[in-house]
């Protein structure tokens, strides 16, 4: 997840097999209440149906309503040098390709960051470019932190951080993070190891290691390739990830084409066409109309596509 900042970008990375282990709660049988639940749903009383089901579970002694706490892996931080106030800012995601783009103007120079997670090569691919030769100056770091937020998701993340330790390293164009999640109770079993490794390649300019970061100075373009691991010893995972990253071509467009061939095929399996006008309008404008009580059909089409995009990812 790319936050979209210019000078101090945060890209949150996760792994589908990384979460705080806990003993699952013992499920109870509330099937006898199913006709009542269906009746509420049939009448469109969805909030009442939710409360009814929760109360039925509690009445039978089912105490837990929370999922096992989610554990984000770590963040990729991108610190970019700028000359002045930004102009022409754009932040976009192409639902049909899964590519995230953040672009802005810095004086007469146009800057562009592009990112996708490859379904073909199982790698996070980030490109930083500029319209002027030698204008890319940035630094990359891997860090572990608790994210700001509220509600159950933020609570679960804070709970999931307990007992977590990390080590980071930067050397010769490579970034490494290795983490360990210690069990908080006997029911969680053994400790869990996780982390990742990133390779930084630059076209032009210099790549140097500085204060725990890989810094690129005076480049035309920078390509970062990153892979993660979870539930695997670091001594086995990190050498494997390095070998896999070294075997990938340092070519953003080639890696994107290989990914889009798979992502796009899934995304194009269906489409919803409501003959909507204004499909090129930004989200904020479509939402403003919806807030005024006029829901654009273009917004409905986009929401359907967005839901499918999230499911595919």
C-alpha cells in the first residue's frame, strides 16, 4: 500500500501468511436460530440481523468476536530530494493492471514513481524516474513500526506487534530486514520468523550505503526489487531471496508486462456496463455528487471494479 507522499513516502508491505498465532475459539452451534436470522435478512433489517447473530453466539458462550491479530510485515521508506513546492500532483491506481502511480512537478522537472506487485514473479517492483537526466536523488530504507489508526484493525495491529524484534542492514545496493515474533502464550506455539530483501539498481548516477539506507545520487532512473518471506528461518530465506532477485531482469516494463498478462486476464473476465457518463472523472468529484444524493452510474461501475481489484490482489 503506497501512501502517496512526495518527500517521505511510506509503502506498507504485508505477507498473506504473517499474523499473530492464537488458539481458535471453540465454535458453538446456533443453527436453531437460523430461521429467525433469515427472516431479519429477508426483511432488509441487516443491522438487527448482525446484532441478533452476535447475541445468539454470546448466549451459547462464544466469547471471542475478534480475528487473530493481523501483523504487517514492514515498511519500505523512500526519501526523495526536492527543490521546491510541488506542482501537478497525481496519485492513481490502474485497476486493470494493479499498477500504482504517483507523479508531480518539481520546478521544470516531472517526477514519477510507479509500483506493482508481480503475480508472475512474486516481487514488489518500484520505479523512480524523472524527465531530466541525473535528477533522481533518493534513499531507501526498510523499517518496522506500528501504524497510526483507530478501530479494531489498529487495535489488532498494536496487539500483533507485542514480542516482535527486527534487525535491518544496508550494504552495496541491498537492503535486508529480518524479524522474529515471539509467542506470548503457550497456545501460540513456536516463534515466527519473517522479513525481506531488496535490490536497488540505478541507471546513471551512484548507489551508496549511508546510515542504514541505500542512497541513489544523480540517477536517470532507479529500480527497486523486493521480496518477502514468512514462517521460514532467515538463514534459509534470505540467501534464497537474494538469488531470486539477482535472477530477475532489471527492467520495469518487462516485469510489468509479465504481471499484467496474468492480472489482466483475471480482471477482464467480467465487466459491468451501465452506459455511465463521466467515467474519466476523479473519485472526489463522483463522491461529491453521491454525497449530494445523486449517485453517478460511473461511481457504481468504479466501485464494482475496485472491489474486484481488491479481491484479485
